[in-house]
């Protein structure tokens, strides 16, 4: 089941590239963190997410700031429940490193 969310804050371009570069490195771990939220009208509800591994990155246009990315992460899809239950997801996303916003699809 695929679910689409808004990226409301994320890493800068250099961190994004380094996270891809060191995705499977045992020596250097670069963490790319994305803050994701439900789409309107419930966009004030954030989805807890962590452990993003960037395994795909592609320039979306010629700006140098827009990317199509993919990889794996953990997310808790129940923002209203007090107990965090993280599950593994793969993801695809459009992300603009200049505005630090985009769209992410979590795939179970």
C-alpha cells in the first residue's frame, strides 16, 4: 500500500549527496533527515520517520536543486497514537533542496 505525504523540511543538497555517497558505508554514516506530514487538511500532523538510506538520486531538472530520490526508511504511520511503532518502508520522492520541500511516497 502506497501513501503520499508532504516533505515539509529536509536536508541541504550537500547532505543529500553525502547520504547517497555513504548509504552503505560502515565507516562514515551521513544521516539525511526528512520531516514529513499528512497532506491538507491534516498537514499539521507529522509522521515520525527515521533511518533514511538514500539509494537513488537523479537531477529532476537543470536547476541543481530539484531531485528524484529513492531508498529506505522507517516510519510510524499513526501520528495520534502515543506509542511509536516504526515499520520499514521503501520510498520515492521529489525533493527540492533549495526550498527543502517536496513529496514522498512510502511503499510497504
